[in-house]
């Protein structure tokens, strides 16, 4: 079983990240949260728009990194597991999710 992510069986849909992966995700999200607060402060201080936009781009990139990490774990575990169980609906579910991520 993959260290990143393991699916629960049955109707319960829940991920089970390893402590290492969960810690990494939380650290990244805490950093992003701080960056967002920083942008709020920049707006309050009337910071030059280009500087604010560059910070927004950095946050979007950081969020994409979190998304990629989660997507990889999901594909390597839940998606593979569900396909092996004969549940091919997971492919449509995954395609919808990827389309949302790529907007």
C-alpha cells in the first residue's frame, strides 16, 4: 500500500495520509494561509498592484503544488484500488476533478 494515501473500503470515503504526508500538507497550507494574510495587509497598505499580483501568483503556484501532491496520492491509491475492484466510475470522478483543477 502506498505511503501517501489509502482508501477506506465500502461507502465511507475518507483518505488516510501518512503522518509525514499530512505534516507536509499542513505545513504548506499554513504557509499559504500566511501568504494570504500578507496579501490582505498589502492591500490595506495600498501596496503597488504588480507586487500584490506577484504574491497572488506565488500563492496559486503553492496551491497547485498541494493539489498535485494530493492528486498523485489519490491516483496511486484510491483510483487504482477502485479500478481493481471493478469500479470504473472513479475515472469519470477523476476527470471531473482534474477539469476543476485545470480551470
